[in-house]
C-alpha cells in the first residue's frame, strides 16, 4: 500500500494554517462525505463559469527555495489564489463554504475544508488561497457549497482547467482574448435600453480576420449594464471608437466585459477595458489603454527571442499600465532571469520610485519567500519614503504599503516606523494621510 504525504498551507488574512494530510494513493482508505454521495454539481471552468453566475480568477505561483548563493529553485508546491467578483458573478454571494477535493476517478484521495475570506455584510466568499503539489493539480477540485436548508446547490471549480488557462495566459502575454479597436456603426434604442453594433477596425492581438467583423452589445440607456455587458455613461453613439477584449464562441463575437487584471487583487489591475475614446482633452484613461494596447501589439509581432528585451524596455519606459503589464509578462517567463532583472532594477538610481514600487509588487508575488520579508526590501522602502516624491510616487507607495498591511512581511513595529516616516512627506494629501491612518490601525 502506497501513501502520499502532503502539506496543505492555507493563508488567509496573514494567518498560515499548515495541515499534514496522509491519503492512500491506491484509494483503499478513500472518503465518502455526503457531498460526494450527492455529486459535486456544475463544473466551473473559464468557459462555463459565466453561465452559472460566477466570475472567478485563479492565479498559480510556483513556490521556490534558495540555498546559500545557489539560484532559487522550485519546490514542487504551487500557491493557488482564487478570487471571486460578486459584481460580475452574483452566484458567489450564496456560497458559504469551500472544500478542496483530490480525486482519482470516483475515489476521493483528499477532502479538506479550506478557510475562506468573506466579503463584508455577508456577500459570500471573497477569495481563497492555499498551496498544493503541482502533480496533484490535475486531480484537484474546489467544491463550493451554498448555505441554507433543504438541498443547497454545489459547484465544482476545475482547478486544472484554470491552471492550463493560466499557463496559456502567460504564453499569450497575460491575454486570453482578442484585443481590438472597434467603431460603433449603429445604435438602436427603445424601452429604456439600446443595442450598439460595432465593427472591428484594428486588431492589436488576435486573429487578423476579425477586421471588418461586427458584434453587438445591449445596455440600459441609464448606463447600467445588462447581463454583464459593459456600461458606458453617456451611452455609446455612432462613430465612437472603443478598445475591447473580444471572444469568439461558435462563430459569434462577444465582448469580454471585465477589465484586464493581474494577481487577483484590485491593487494590481493593469487597465480597465473596454475604454472609449473621449473628445475631451486630457482623456488619460483612453490614452493609457491605447499606449498599453500598442505595446501589446509590438510585443506580439516581435520574434520570440526579442520579447524579453522589448518587455524590459516597456517596463523601464512605458506608462504605468504598460510598465506593470510588461513586468507581469516577464514574470510569466524564465523565473530565474525575471527575478534577477527585477532585483537589479530595484537598485537603479535613475528609475522613478513609482516604477520601482511596481517591480516590488511583482517580485513580492513571484519570489514571495525570498523577497517579501527580506531586509533588502525593508531598506529600500525606508529609503523611498524619505525621498522627494512625486504625486505618482506617493500613489504607488501607498498601494504597496496597503498590500504589506494585508499580509505583513515584517514585525508591526517596523511597519509602523515605516508609515511614520512616510507621513512626513510634504506630498501627502489629506486623503493620503487618512489612508495611512487606516493602515496603522490595521497592523496594530
């Protein structure tokens, strides 16, 4: 009889729960919980979650270990981050518990409840985070249970399908869908709603035969979305140009109503799509999205051997969205090379503080154990908060400090001293100081 020994690590709100699990690899000691007896319900994948009312983002990060001066190497464990958006998928508001299952056919090798982080005011599960061995992912599912009496529904998140999609995202520069610009050619209004028809005029990434193709979007005239459609205020008009993400399903084009996000956290959103071109001056959101889309196009068209240097250039010189996207795209590739470049970039004197804090945010995720709690990182932040800062520097530093406060990598007195030093910056607005006060309260 063979046994598999695995350590499951659950991290919620900065608390680590380590569960040693022993299960029979031959299934002679399988479990039969009531959940299994009645079935695991609808299977949720990137393609099916929407029709069941869910919006799920999964991120998979390889754990690494460093020994002396040797390069970091993977441990075989994968950190799994699962985030839910109740605005785009309201079904999560009914979910009360989650269970990690590892199956081999009909046999249950592992059945472990996982701790969850809830939304305020009882809006269901916000996110789940745990670690599992990579070899187990092909057999792993996350079972979500509704609460209530009777026969509450269950849903099964197929983690392996999300993992394969995440691998594809990395290979496709963090984009699963077609990135295009389209022009609104027709608008039909009635009954408090309108339906806009748009024609693709340019493809930044995706199938070139999309140029000239049309797709429709229905929305409320008030600007509120209908069935997950994008919301525009004021409503779309004929002649409007919009940058979209499009997905082709069974020969029909559908727009993807969610913004491009990285890392499963609101702090690390790259750019919100769709974005409409505005006739007013200073339309920074559209200009930011357009600059990013053009960077994506250049990278897609570049030879594979040239992509690392091109992404590095965008990271060093691009707008915020372009720089963060480039750093995240680099991190999806050669782990050792990416970590080395990010660490070297953080030491550069000629780089802006806000750009270096972006690099820190990426590095803290992809090299969590070796970078996040390191004395080198603390020294950098102590230097940055004492420098003459721009408004953008302050904004990004606050984002990074907010992330630190959620999962403190350093003892509370050290973080408090860091916040106190930052509070002396003359660039801080009254709103910034209120944010700092909230962070102090959180880490005490």
